[in-house]
């Protein structure tokens, strides 16, 4: 199809379906409750039909039952009767549809045509911006991916909810959780006490894990990922800005096989070790874990890759190791502004993808040897503000791991927007860098 032929094409629309929606609502006004949540006025191609639907929406907001007479009266009060085609057009709408039973089907047709028009409009905008050489191509690509993702995600089409809908949906959610008969409502961490406090990592939440270097932030993240992706087969994305994918694979195999990481690095394995490694490799091989190990990754690139992971693999949670290594388009900006931009962007990304995002973060030197607190998050107070959950790791440093094969550790729930705070006792195994539940002494 050449440019001239494309230019002359009429945008996708279905006037019969639009009239059928309006006529069905006049025949059965009860359907307006459902249609109002699925169809917005700007989805109509015909401006005349759009004005008619706006009049119906106005009646619905006033709790006035809509019919031919009340609609004509409402449009007259709004001064839009002529724009809506006049009283004769309103009266003729009920003649275009035999029954209101198929109103949802008509709505789907109208929305489908509207989406196609949005795609055409968006492609024209992308073509125009592609000729703008003053903007970086990677920024244009990131914006394009976001527009396409938002267009595909029809669930986010409505951002204003009436309390009737909120209460009804909330009760349904509580009922579903009651019938599920489990304390977990989110993605499990594998640490029982932590899961009890948080009910798992919840959708749209930004979770921060803070600690001093070499305390075990990455080990804690990998321990949770083992439970999530290897044991429970939940799709998981991992952005490693510090370690290569081979290093991640080595540490994960060490955890699963419970073979000291030093023996794997040196290749000094016994026959029992080989059997355990083979079994661990089989379990990890089919794990839905997707790793991106780009160093000094830019924020725009990370967001674009996260959207791609969600679209291609339907990941349920993302880990980022770690915030301090993410770069932005303004490298000369103060650290506070940079970290603030990153934290706000990650929180927005969690809501956009509707999944929890777990980001690792270093704490200041003041926390060395002491239990960290919220004031010691490095870089910006914005992290504390944007995060829904903040966890701190604390354990005593030892000179020799061989002399202390098992160490006590603590996960401090310093902030939880929708739950309790407190300490979670854990055990840390330095030889294969893994955190586990603390066994009760009772």
C-alpha cells in the first residue's frame, strides 16, 4: 500500500455499532452501569454519537434513568441537542437495535475501532518524532515502547473509580483470599517470618533491601529468587548491574546444590558433589528466571527491558542489583537528584507493570557495625518516601567463614506501608552465600 492510498483511507470505525450501543442503552438503562466502566466518550468516531453518549453519562452521574425524553431534555439543558443530531436522531436510535442483550459485543466493536485509530495516530507521531534529530533515538524508543505497552494494557484504561466499584472489588478480593486459605497474597520470599509479616511481595510495590557492602544483599536476593523461580516456578526477572550472568549462575547453583562456591570456582569437586550439582542444574535449567547483566545500565533502557520481560515472559517480580549502578541521561546531576529520579521511576514502573519490584541499595558508612535505619539509605530521602517496603540486612562480620559455617543474621522490616514492622531472625551460610529460615529452638 503506497503513501497516497494510505492517506485516502478512512480511519477504522463502525457507525452501526456506535448507534447500537446508544440504542441498547435507551432500551435497557441498567446496562449503563457496566458500559460506563468499559466505554469512554472519546472512543466514538462520530462526534454526533459522542455528544449523545456524553448526555447519557451526565444522566448516569445524576442517577436519572435514561430514555428518549430524559436524554433529549438533558442535551437541551447542556446546549448540545443540535450537536447530537436533534430530537429526531435521538428518537431513531432505538430503531437501530432489536435487543439490548448484545450491548457488550457492540461496545467491544467500538473500542476495537478506537484502538486501531490510536495505533494509526501513534504511528504518525512516531514517524514525525523520528525525523527530530535533536532528540536521542534511545529516548524515542523508550517513549514508543511505553506508548505501545499502555495501549496494549486495557486494564489501565480507567484511572478514576467510584467508591461503589472500589468497595465491591475489595470485598471480592478479600473473599478470594479467604477461599484461598493461605496467608500469602503476593510473591513469597522464602523466609517464613518475613512472608507472615508482608503476606508476600505485593503487586505494584517497590521493595528496597539495604545493607552495607559484603553483608549479603545479592545473596539475599538470590535466596529469594531460588524460592520464587526454582522452587515455585514463578517467572522472575533479575537485573544484575554488578555481576555477570555466569557469576549469577555459579552462585545460584551453589545455593541449590549446597556446594561451597569456592569449590565450584576451582572445580575441585568430588563424585557426590557432581551428583548434587547435576541435580541442581536440572532444577535450575527449567526455572523461569530471566537475567539481564548489562553494566551501568541506563534508567530508560532498564524500564524498556522490564516492559519487554513482562510482555514476553509475563514475569511476576523484578529484582535490581543495585540502585547505585543505574545511570540517567544527566550524569552531571547531583546524586540526590539522580537517586530521586531513579526511585520515583522504579515506583512508577512497578505500578505500570502491576508487579513488585525489589531494588537493592547500599546504606551509609554510619551503619557499619550497627543495625541500619531509614536515615542511612544512601543517596536520597526519596527512596524512603517512594518505597512501600524497606528491609535492612544486618549480621556480624567474621574474619573466617570456615570457622563460622553458620551465622545468625537479621532482616529488619523498617517500613511497610500496609503492614507491621519488626525484626526477622535468619541464618546465613557463607560457604554458599545463602540466607535461610532460622530453626526454632523449641
